[in-house]
C-alpha cells in the first residue's frame, strides 16, 4: 500500500463518527443560524462546553491510526508498528490546535481541507507543541491522516449549518464529491501494491495522451487533418434505451400506459448498467465516446455524474485491430494486442488483478468493423471474459444492424442507440468547430471571414432541409464545416456531392491553395490518388477488414501502378504509400505496421466506387445482408449510371425473397433508402422498390417503426394519416416520422396532433427538440389535447412558449434548468405533476417548495439532488427517485423522505435495501423498487412498509438466486407482487396475493410502470 494514499483509505463510515466527537452536541435549530460561527466555540475538548478530555482526544487519534494501518498487507506498512503511538500523539496535538484558530466555519470551508491542515500545523508550531520527530513514513502517514480529518471536519461544518451550505454551494458540493470518491475508491481498491499503483499512474498518463485528442478533417489548412482537444470537441449526445417497448405494469388496475424510452446523455449509459451494447450509425460518435470515457477514467477528475468510473482502469480494445490476430487476447495480452508501448512494463498478473477486483472499464469498439464470420468468435470471447471477470464495466459499440437485437442479451447487456444530433447539438458543434479553427487563423482578416462563415452556416443548417438532415452526426457536421470554409461559403447538395467535394478538398485543393508544393515538386492529381485509394478500400471491404498490413498496402499499390502510370512520378509503391499517408488526409497508421482509413465512411464510399467501376454487382448482392455492406450499396447506387442503378436495385429486391422475414425487411428497406441517391432512375424500378417497402407501411411495432425511419425523408410521403389506424399503429407512425429530423416531417406529424391516444400525443410532445421551435410549437404542440399529457421543455424558450399559452399542469423539464429558472417560471397553483430529467444544476429542492398543488414528482438522473426535506410541506402522493448509479456508498435513501407525510406511491432506483422504517413514510401502498444487486432479502419490507398493497421488485443484475417472498405474508393488505430478473422460491407462500414472474426473457433496459398508472411521455 502506497504511503502517499494511506490516509485516503479511511472510509467516511469510519471517520465521520470520530470527527463528530471533536465538536459539541447542539440542540435543535442550532444549524439554522444565519451567520458564521467561530470554530473555537464548536470544539468539545476545550472551553466551557468541554466534554472530551485530552486523553479522549489521544484515544480518538490512536483509533484513526489503527484503522488506517489495520488492512496494510506485508511490506505495505507506511511506518514501523512501534511508531504508531507517536503518529497518534502528533495527530492529537495537531487537532488540539483547532481551539487556537482565529477563524469561523465559513472561512475554514473557503480554505479547503489542505489549507485547514496547513493552518493547524502552523498553529501547532507557533505554540511550541511540535516536538515529536517522525520517520519519513510516519510523517507521511500523519500528513495524510490530518488531510483526511480536515476533509471530514469541513464536511461536518457544511452539514451542521444550512448557512454554510447555502453560502458556499460549490465548496460544499466539492467536499461531498471528494468524500464520495474516496469511499468508492476504498471499496474498489481495498489493497494494492506499490508496483501496481506506480504502473497504473504511468498507464493513466499514457491513456490520457493517447486518447485526449480527436482527428478533425479540415481545420488546419496546411494539413488535411488536425488534432482537436477532446475536452473542447466532445459533445455529449443522447442515447435511447432499446429495451422493451411496453414496460411491465406493476400497477395493472390503472389506466393503460404509453411506452417510455428514457433518453440520457450517452456517457451516462453505464450509470446503473454494468454492461451496455451501444448502437450508432457511421460517424455518430461511438469511437469518440469510447475515447471520452477512457480519458475521464484515466484522469479520475471531473467525474460528477460519472461516479461509476471512479477507481477503474480503462482498456480500449478496437476490434478492427485485435480481431486481425490469430486469437482474441486474454487480459494479460490486452495492451500488446493494441500495440501499447507499456505492455512489457506491466507487472505480471496486473490485468488479472484489476479485472478480478471488478475495477476494469472495457471499451470494445466496432463489432461492425470485423467480418461477419468473426462475430460469433468475438461473442464467445466476450462470454468467456464475462464468466471469468463478471464485476467490471463493459461497453461494446456497433452500427445498428451489424448484430441482431439482443445479440448480447444472454450476457445481460442493456442496449442503447445513439440519437441523431438535435438542432441545439448541431449549433453547438458548429460553434466548437469554428472556435477550434479560429486557433489556426494567422490574421484578423481570416478570423473575420471565419466569423462570417460561422454565422452563414448556422443560417444554412436552419433553413436548408437537405443540409440539416446530413448534419445529424458529428462526422458529417464536421465535414460540412470544413467544406463550407474551404469553398468560401458554398456547399454542394446531397451526400454524394458532399463526399466528392470533400475528397477534392482533401486530395488536392488544400495543398494547392496553401502553396504546400514548391516549384519543381512532384504533384499527384486527384484522380490517380482516388484510383489508388479505391484499390485499398475495395480490398478491405471484400475481405471484411478494417485495417491492412503496410506490406499488403504496398503490394496493392504496386499491382495498380500499370493502370495508374501517373503515380510512378512519386517513386515506387512504398514512396507512393508514404505520400498518401502524409498528404491525402484519408489514410493513417494506427500502429507501426498497419494502415487504415481515417473513417469507415470514406472507405465505404471509395470501395463502392471501385465496385461499380468493376461492376461486381454479384459481390454487392451476395453481401447485401451484411451490415458492413449497407453503406457500400447505398453509395454504389449513387455512383452508378441509371441502367446500373436499375439492375442493382432489381437484384436487391430479388435477393430479398431468398431470406428470412427479418432479413428480407432489411433488404427491402435498404433498397428504399437507396432511392435517395438515385435521382435518375427507371420509374418502373422506383415504383417496384416503393411497392415492396409499402408492405411494411404502416409499421406495426416500435422496433419496426425505428427501422423504417432509417430510410430517411422518402418514407414521410408513404406514411398514412391517422384515419382508420389503431392507437398502437398511429403511435408507431409518429415514432417513424419523429425520428426523421427534418422540418419536412412536421406536416406529417401535425396530422396526428388531434389524435386522442395519449401515447401518440406523448411522442409528439417529446419530439419538439428535434425541429424548428416556433414552427413545431404552432403546428403541433398548441393542438395537443392537454388531458393526461406531460408537456416537455428542453430549453427556457420551450418553457416560455408553453407557459405563455398555459396552463400546463403536467410538465417535464429535461436538462439543466436552474433553481432560479424553475422558481421564477412555474406558478405554484398550477403545476400538479413535474418531472426533472437529466438535471445537473438543481441541488436545492427549495426551488419547488412554492408548488402548493404538486401531487407527483419525478427526479430522474438529477445527480445533485439528495435531500427532499424542502418538499415536506407539499401534498406529494407519488414520488419517483431515480439517481444515477455512483456506487454502493451513495446507494442510500434521499434525506427527508420520511417527511413526505402524504406520500403513498414510491419508486426507488439505485437505492440499496434494507431501509430503516424511521426513514420512509408510513403510508406507502405502492412500491416499485429497482435494486442494483443480484439478490434481495425481503424480511425488512413488512416492517418498513406496513400498509403495502402492491410491490414491484426488479433486480438490475440478472440473478441465479431465488427471492423468498414468504416474509411478505406479514403484510395484511398486500394484493400483488411482481418480481423481474429473479425466480421466486415459493409463489404459493402468499395466499390471496397475485404473484407475477414474467415468463418472457427478463427485461434489462425497460422501466416499470409509472406509479400514477399512466406514462404520458416517450422518446422513441
């Protein structure tokens, strides 16, 4: 155990009770005084209120020393055992100086815990009490223990005094966060050798350096690609759960409910889920998210809301690299498999120790980037790792259709899908891109021009539908920014034209316009470069690879040279490859001996061009069922001439008849999506493609509706209106249209605005953020029937429009609305149901205390909310408390829950039972409990909730343990009990009670029913 960290190994459960003894016990209301309090008046071992003797103080310090050294392993002790008594004596002497400090509690908290430790040390020396001399190890131990004590002393000040907490909100939050982090670290790293700790520091530094920049096309005009700091570039997109569409209704006697698909920031997908499969289209930001999580974990800083990463070690495993090897790596070979230069320096068995302790964050990127034949091998490898190391965090990424739904379901993976960028996301990305580009400007004229381009591009994305549709993922948005700048404000229409322009920009125009070449330099025109790059891209696609060896790349170029004689001017094949790596901006070397494209999109585009030129239509059709080929086929249609397009689409429809229904659907929808890239096409073929797609319109299920949306705007004109549709089918049509984020979807969605079904209206209300605010508000939102409907606001502009046309008694505020904005905007007599979702800004629920008619409150992913006391005077009957998972140390009931006297319906997520009956309201009749564990003892339930009538239990980790419900027989009014993800020992143990254990595959990502009996918002 490293002496430098020994002090931090004291958990708050150990330190807090000891620290409280240093201060006098105060009567009720003492902490409500609205002024600072001198520290000397609070301490218990000096002055008139003395209750702790000097001997007691020595015992307390000795206890801290004993607890700190108790778990030190052989060779890990920071100082000899015979020095413990001296360390304790010196610690007691230093703490005694609290009575000498001329400061109050506010000043102490402002100092910070290390500042307070410094003041105590200085005061001890000034009084001549610092007479003990310790060894280096003893002095370090004393220093760390004093730091720990001071941290908890300051935390005590913020907890005892509401004045301190209000006056120093930021410092109070930082103290709580630091204590939480220490507790989690102690739990996750109970003991560690100095060798392992030292290597982990080196490894973390490497991971930060390796992954803390992005390659962005087109920022630096003197180089086709530039590095962009991840902190400045990272944009947290939303991910939507891909779980059950109809949640299990634990309140079955109430009204029917609409589906609920909770959207959350993508980097929070691992909050509450140990295993996540994340799907996203090409360029949607999957790999960027992997980098972000790796860097956040390595830094162990700024982890608010990402507490699940504390104490973990990231392993980034791109499948495109590791799957090329003969066998997939064991943990000992993880670093070597990705060519990490520190692989030889890792202590023997280090990776095994990390994973066995459940400290790993395994980021497995790109299932879609390996051949289909390798995916089963990869799944088996994953399954074996999960059996051997079950308690780590796992994130696997893939394009949407590369693997079937529930592909990792047997391994308990929750599935999420990255959402397209919203208008706000696009605007933020454009601003960040231009801010990064501004750093490369050499003159004020360049900066002024860039300001004009930035403003013009904002306008273009807002007003041109084809452009806003293309800019819905980070790759395309960045490409559009670069092209817009390079072409001085002009952008070609359509995806193929954009790619053509991008290739021209990357391959020739930039170097030429910036005078990269000196007179006499050999230049390679655009067309020869494209021909060579096509060969490399097509080889990778044909062989199902994402990387190729440098030797193979040189061999392919050598074979192509007779057909591309102009390239000979650059020299032999190795020289030509060096040129393409240095100047094209499309190739890179991920490791010393391998070559790949900077993004799969460029590989697919160039490979499709090669396939069309060779007219390998048979190869394209044979692989059309493989998700790796989807974009290749779309771009092949774009590259083809009218006759070639007709033949390719006709054969694609013919191929669809040979597959199972699911694959047939995908091929027919792929053909439909290709029409977007075929402006000139035989009308007969166009009609045939449309007719086949119409077999699946209208969509009958939510998953089918999502899949249909991938076709794009073409499907909008095929969707029927609401007349004659069932409520469920109408909702599916709205889901399809609402997932196509172009303003052309607004008239389609407006057709459903008068629909009576709450599920339809909820989907419409939740989709506002994807469209033009004013237009969608007037054409859709204003027409929605308000009965039983939550209206959703994602910005203050949304909220103002809603409230100006109110009343809106049911509201969802999604995002960081501040306490002042909520307090000033919401009328106390109007709002009866409120949901705060994904809010990092609200910590003091006093902002809601004026809502005198509030009946229902949802607190979902509000990471700063932990105290419900300010709500004690409100008539809240229904509460849903769903904090993000941040480890067992924080999996506790919110403070003040017991003070909600009117509460009778309660849902708790990420809170670990058992619960003390003193801390829950006595009148709960409906309880929905989501437990982040694989077992549950129900013996405490009857005592804590004596009036319970309906119980729903969901174990968030699938369990092999059975749950014994027999203790619930003590509940006289119990009517129903539902258990998800675990078996029940004896369902007959509760006579007269309806016990439900779903026969279907236990759900891992859906959500149980709204305790109100109705869920009236959805994000599908």
